[in-house]
C-alpha cells in the first residue's frame, strides 16, 4: 500500500509510520495548520519581550523608581505581564518574568524591582 504526502501528494518512501515525504512538507503543513494560534502567541511573546526590555533598561541596579510617563513613552504596555505577587501586607507587584513593578503615588510612579532567582 503506497501512502502519499498530505502536503504535496508525492509518494512517501521510508518508515511505515512516516506521514510526509520531506521535512519541508512537514514544516509547511504544520505552519499552515498552526498559523492562527502561532500569530496570537507570537504577538503576546513580542509584547512581553518588549515590556521586559523596557523594565530591564529602566532598572539596571535591580531596584529603582520611575514615572508612568517614561514607561509609556518607551512603549510599555501595562496589560501584559507574566505573574502577580501579593505580599502579606497586601501590596501587589506585577512581574514580567523576573522584572517587576509596583504602582506608587496613585499610579503616577512605579517602583521597579528584580526578583532574585534561585539557582
């Protein structure tokens, strides 16, 4: 029984469980199949990456304070973060990976911190 490649229709030669004739057909098929979800994930990851770079730039010494205006001007988007940390006192920190920010002074300023990573 001959099997044909679902991407290009060519005859498949090789293992019995092989689904595509080549790596390029396999990649092409999977890229088409996952296009919509990949775009969403790519856009979110790009946004998170940009936010991380901005926080890293404004916080070279692992703890500082900056204004909301400076963050927004740099392109920071407060809708994208990876986690929230609430202290025992009820203070809420927002994190983009290990870079965090805390709204202070009514949200006009932000305390920037870097979470210590365990090794």
